[in-house]
């Protein structure tokens, strides 16, 4: 890994323009992608996956390293020859422009976002700044660097693509039945989801106005290794391991569809390389669960994996730690997405069942319980 200062002049040393494969004359151009927010949960799973899958690609990870970003999540690639890290803000237009000039990006995969609903309720300002203004900055710089005029690309930029990763929360809330499709009208109910909806609309507008090669994905709730412990599943695991009360909002009957993070990474890879420009793709795990069911399932796994921890403290089950707390303001009742489009057009399906993915997740946090971030 190369860690670059804000206005590094070492580009010629760091960035080979071609990659030689084998000992013959074959020369394959090295593609360079900008991944924003790569030190976060999904990004830190995506980058190692992507580098392993695509030997002719190098990744530049631009991350502000807020509380939710942690470079230790990328230890496995920190010395990788095709990985470079830059600490910086996607709202810093001068920085973003300099990076486009230096690295001549062939694509952008945009994860960077403030994403915790509770935080957006307490302080929405940063969500507007990062999720809306930051997305605009990236889009507008990419347009100016990649395009001569609407529908006309700079020479060599014809295949450049902007992938924007969004959320199913932009669609609002479902009742007991039904699924969000790509045609569902937007109806965001929190400052977080409203800021993501606005960002989605900006990406859509850049495709329709400038014919910029952009695609959007809207995913359901992700879970898996490396997730920040403010989120539901890590919170339950961490609280249980610490033998502390496990907080569940309201009556615990709110429903979410759960997507294992590496299944999401595979889907993003497909959309980036094979998705149709201007399209939106819903990505979900087809694993609807009530929040209280999640808590009970995790406790049951820990009862099996780590019984001595709770018996030594007088508990018959970790489930005894489940505690109901006041509901979140404006708490959406149910999310679930229809994945028919990505399954039929790109051949993607989730590889993990909820049971197998949850077991892997609990095992990871159990092993890292003394250094969970």
C-alpha cells in the first residue's frame, strides 16, 4: 500500500501505466479505480475482494477516516502493490480534481457516506454535507474529466463508469406485504435516507442530462465481518459478549432484509462491469427477519459457541440480556427488496443463507472480541 499526502508529486513512481503478464509480449493496460469510503464496512470488504478478482486493476482508496473508518480493516492489503490509500474528504473539490489528474481514474465506486440513522436524527448536517455535496463533487469532477460535452467522452474515457452505492431506505417503509422494486417511488423518512435519495437523484440527473456512464445500486441491510459496532447485529453481539443489556427498539417487530456483505460485493462487481448505464439495481439477501428474531438467533449461537462465558455469570442463556428500549423516532416498519432484475439480467444470487452468514459473522466478532471497532 502507498499512503499519499494530499498533493503528492510521486505519481510517476507509484502508478505504472501498463501491466505485463507472463514473459511474452502481451501488455494489458492497468485500470485504476477510485473507491471512496474504502475504510468503512462494505468498502473494506469490497477492496480485498476486488483486488483478488481483477488482476489488471489497481485501487485508490479515498477515505476521510471519520469514526466509522478504520485502516486496520484493510490490513490484508496494506502492502498490496495495486492498492493505494489517501486520507481526504470527498467534499474537497481541489483534492478530488488533483486525484483525477494524477491517477486518471477509469472508474469510481462510491461508498463514502454517513449511514447511521440515529446519528442523522441527532445531527443531520454532516449527512447533507457528505452524502449530497460529496456525491455532487465526485460526479461533477468525473464529468469534467471524462467528458467533452453531453454524450461525448474524452478520448480514452469511453468505458469509464461511476457506480453509486445507495440504500433501500430511500423507498420509505413497507407494510406486512410487498417488496421494493426499482420502480418504487422514493419516500425517505429519515435525514439519512433523504440525503441518500438526493444523492441518487443527482446521479440519475447526470446520466440523463450529460449521458454520463453511471449506475445506481440500492441494497438492503448488510451484515458480516468488519461492521461498526453501532449497527444492529454488531451491537447485539458485542453487548452479549460483554454480558450487558442488549437494546432492542420498541417491540422488536420491525423487519429488515439481510444481505451478507460479500454477496453484496459480488453483486457490485457485476453491476460495475456488466450493468446497463443509467439503470438502478436492487440488491437484497431475501432474508427477512424481525429485529427480535435477530437478537434471539445471535444469542442462541453464542449459547452454543461460548456457554462458559454466560454460565460463569449466572445466565442460562444470553437471551436473558435482551432489553426493550424506547423506539427510534420515525422508525420504518419494514424493508424488503425485489431482486428479480439483477438475478435475471446479471445472473446474481446471494450465496449465503442467513443462517450461514450469521454464524460466520458471530464467529468473526467472537474471535475479535478484544479488538472490535
